[in-house]
C-alpha cells in the first residue's frame, strides 16, 4: 500500500504558529507599561526646572538619602514622613548607612523658600557636607 503526496491537507505540518506568542508578548508589554511607573520610589512633587542641571547617578542608589519637602511643608526622609524637629536625627541615621553619598533635597516649586533652607540647615546640623538639589531638566528650545 502506498501513500500519495498530492491533494489533501491531512499531513503533519512543521510550521510554528506565532500568533499566540505575539499575543502573550503584547500582554506582557502592557503589564510592564502599567507597573513601571508604580515602582518609582519617593514622593511626587512638582520640581523646579533648570537648564544646566547636572546628572546625579547616585540618586538611584539604594543607600541614597533623599529629603522631600511638599508644598504643604510636609517633610519626608526617603519615604518616611518626619516631623520638623526629628529631621536631624533621621538624617543622621540614614547618612550613617552611606556617608560617602550626597544628601539629595527635592521640593515642590510652590514650597516656601524658608522651609527648604530650614531643612538644609537641619541636614548641616546632622553633619552632612554634600547636598544636591534635585530639579527637572528644562527641554532645549523651550521659551518661558
């Protein structure tokens, strides 16, 4: 008995169907697009803009210390809300983990200037020598 190869399509096909794989990849892409902004640590504030802001790769370090001052003068050391009178103690604790890293200060553009200066003074009282102010980089060619 012999088999003929002509005609019918009842034979085995070695082609890979990539449609399900493309569907899975698109679902994974959507999941990553949604979860990535949620993973960003820190307190969101509307930072001031600067044209000549320098890059600070240390801010992404796990041991970096960031002080955030909101427009309502609420102070956060990394993600922990801290009372004004406890800022010096909290900064001393955090900076002891990585004393070689600078302290980063970010504040809302509507935060009173005196509140930011007070926080910087308290950080200096804690023994911090290197302090960086965080800003958003202004886009080139933008007129304000």
